[in-house]
């Protein structure tokens, strides 16, 4: 954090980063779900209690969006921004109202482009943790990185 | 669409579904990005034109969230809701302002639970297409499915 922007030359496998923290409010869980994931267990206490989640939980896509916010606002200081091509995502446990999340990131692989010598794909494992240190999301992303211009 | 809710007994590999359509407005692209992915190429025309995207594009997480909305509102009529465990996501091309998206889904694998005989994990390939039939996202999800109670 508060780090110089990183170019491809600055990256190595095993490098780690930690984001700021963000608290997820119950109202935003419900309004995000109303727009993007209108299922009872994201919208209504009683329905959520009766579901397999046994309580209100954020949409996984809300957790993913907050994770992106934390990465984009200092968690991963790529010089050209965090341009993601995709990756593997999993949600090992629910995000609950008033959880405070932060993201720990580690570079797991750097794959040079064969056709574009000034760029590479960096595989980054981004683990989103709640205030108890429990992972609520693991997103192993493919992100484009560029050499210094 | 307008289909009976599906239980595990009703599912087979190769089954296909198609969602309703949703138009993504430029204002929502910018406001979503301001909250969740505040990078210049999602927020500002001029910066986006100068970026590798050559024009404003939605955050991939905005595309993902709209895809979830389309799935949850009829695209995938699972009786117990679309409870996702995770999956593989990729964004082969940008979502642009005023794109109209819909989702085509196909069951690619049904994996019975060894410990819970009333449930299975269904692998579903959800392809989000723009108005030109071009894929903007492919999300191969693992979704929980349950037998009739």
C-alpha cells in the first residue's frame, strides 16, 4: 500500500500485497441484491434464516465487486491498472452484514506474451478475508502487466 | 423462460436455457465503476479512448452482476435458487455503453454429492452475449441443485 506503481519488470512470483479494509453494510447487501441478485436469501432476513445460509448473506458478486474496489484502490498497484482477463473464483463461506473485508494478493505465475514482448499475463491469487481472518472469496485472476514505456 | 422450477431430477447434461435481455446504460457503467472499479477506462471517455480498450467499457464485475440478474430472474429456473459455489470466468471482449446483453446457459456436467444424496453440483456454462451475438463473458459456474423435498 502507498506503493510505487508496478511495471512488469518489478514483478516476481511470490510477491505479496495487502489492501485496505471495507465494511459491508446490511442495507447495501440488500440493495445490491435487489438490482443484481434478487434471491430471497440476499434480500430478506426470515427467508435467509430458512435457507441453507441460515442468515442474510451478500451476493457472491457483491463480494467480488468489493474485492475489485479494494484491489483497484491500492491493493494491487499495477501501473496500467488492473486489467483482468478472467480467472477462477470461489466463495468458501458467506459474506455477512457488517463484515469487514480486506484482500491479500500473491503473484503465483508470470507468463510472458509470445506475440507482445512488452507484456505478460500475471496470475494473482486474491484472497478476500473477513474480520476473523476467514476467506469469503478466492479469485485467482489473470491480469495484464506491461513493461515501462 | 416461464418454466417450472427445476429440481435435480429434471436436469440433464446438454439442457439449454436462454434469459431475458438487459440494456446497460452508460450512466450505470460509470456509477458502478465509481463504487467498485474506479479505474479511468471505466469512468471517463477521454481516458478510455487513450487506453487499450479504445472507448468506455463496463467493469467486468458489472457484466458479471448483470449476468447474475438475468440468471436469477428466469434465465436458470432452479427450484432452490442459483446457489453458486464459484467457477471460471473470462471476459473475451468489453461490454460497451448501450449494449443489450442476454445469457445462454447449458448444463455441462452433473456431479452427484457423495455425502449428501439429495444434492449435486451442476456445472453450467453461462455465455453472456451482446446484441451482435458476440460473447462478452463466459462463466462456467458450479451451482448446487437439490432433489424434490
